[in-house]
């Protein structure tokens, strides 16, 4: 289990900004080489590029150059050449134990010239993690709007043991952030209201186009994201802290933005932070010994949770009325129960299939 401790720091801009720019060029050079060579092998990249880049960027420390190389090739490996990762001149720098040291609250970072030494001011909220967890790496980032450097320290510890408890299905949507299989509703009416207000203000300022309007747009940037992030934190915390729940079952929404649903609906879905909410719930649940799993979302909105009859006309907006057995309920609540039941059924079937593979010739006589 890992956690990141973010701390604002004062670093010499005249040394770190050129370093970030040069490391971005080194990163992009390795990416271009990997694509041209169709490989992300680090040994081959080292033989081909190391000496050339040392001559081209003599002020970049050798260990930091190798760290950037590893970062670039790992990014290519993660995407399997399906996309081309690129770094900007002020992109973050990843540090490891070769390029930094942490002794108590004293942090040293490799840079152009001599190492930079810092004394960190650790917030009280992170004291326990900082003092008891194992330090494993860090990233230095730069925020251009505020001209602020940040050190993101990464700590790790052993995962807590999984607890035993109930399984809860969660249906996520646009009108409700989350609906649980035991009947909890988290409305998104406030979120939609805020989003509409920001959309209206952006359109008005963009139409105006004056210098003051552009300054206002810049000041507004990020506020909507911070509001959405805070809301997702609150909802995920309430879900994770439920007593008696050990497993949260979510719909697998990884392909939600690849389907064509019309311009308006696609834009609406694109502005909704489903993945962020999922990540917040996952790490909060992990810290409590709970799990987050995924289930195929197909037909969960059309299937009756009572008789399992599937028909598209069973659901009309937020109302669910089964045409087979007459069951009536809220559509999102019905979907949440289906997500939970489908996961339980698939888990049970998987166990039975594995048992039949392990003991294919079990008879009544052998059991008796």
C-alpha cells in the first residue's frame, strides 16, 4: 500500500526549470528512439543513447539521466506503443534513491551543479505516514500558475489484512453519483447545478474575448475540478467507512467514452469524474482492509432483480417496472442490486468450475 505526501518547497528556479526542460528533451528522445526501434529494452536504449545524451546535456547528472530513461521506456511499455507519451518543459521529475536522500526531515535532490538540500515542513496530517512508513521515491513538480515547486514523497507499507463482511453493489450515474444495493442514494443535483453555472460563465467570457475576460477565465480554471474532487472525496469516504461492508462491486466503465451516444450525452459523460471517484474509493477501502472489484455492466439496467427477466422497456428514466413479474422500484437501486448479484453469481460459478477441474471424477460412492 502506497501513499503520496505532497509538500510545497522553495527550490532555485534558475537551476530546476532548466533541469526540467533538459530532462523533458531526454525523455522525448528516448520515446522517439523506442518508437523507431520498436522496443522498450533499457539495455539497448542505454547503449544507443547514453553517451550521446551525456555529451548533449553535460549539466544533467548521470543518475538522473538514467532515471529519465527508465521513466520514458516504462511509459512506452505501459501503452504498448498505442500512444506516444511526451513531456513538456515543466513536466515533473521522478527521483529515486540514486538521485535523492531523505534523512529525517532533510531532503537532498540532484540538480544542475551541486545537490540542493531542504528541510521539509511536514503537515500534521502526514506525520504518521512520514514517521512509520518506508520511503521509496519522490517526484518534483512545478505549478506555472502559482510558480510553486512541490515535492511528492511516496511511502509504502504492508497491505492490511482483508476483513470479512457483506458485499455491496454500487451503481454510478449522472443523476445520482452513487446508489448502493442497500438503498443509499447520493444525489448529483448540486454537481449538475455547479457544472451548468461554470459552463454558462465560460461561454459568456469566451464570447466577450477581452483581456479582463481572459484573466477571469484563467482564475476560474481548476475551480470546477477542485469542487468535483472534494465531492468525490466526501462520497467515497462515506462509502468506504460503512460498517459491515467488506467488498464494493462497481460496474466496469472503462469503455464508457468509446461508445457513440450523441454529442450532448458524450460531452456530459466526458465531464463526469467516474474514474476519480473509483480511485478514491479504492485507496480508502484498501486502508480499511476492504476491496473494490468490478463487474460487467451489461443488462444491469434492463434486468429485473427479482425474476431476472431482461427487457429494454423495463426501465423508463428513473422508474423500473418489470413487464414479466410486475416488480416496481427505482431503476438505479435495481441496477445496484444486479451488479452485486451478478458478481456473487460469477464468483460462485468460478469456484464451482475450479472445483470440477481439480476433482473431475468425484462420485457419490467416493464421497460416501
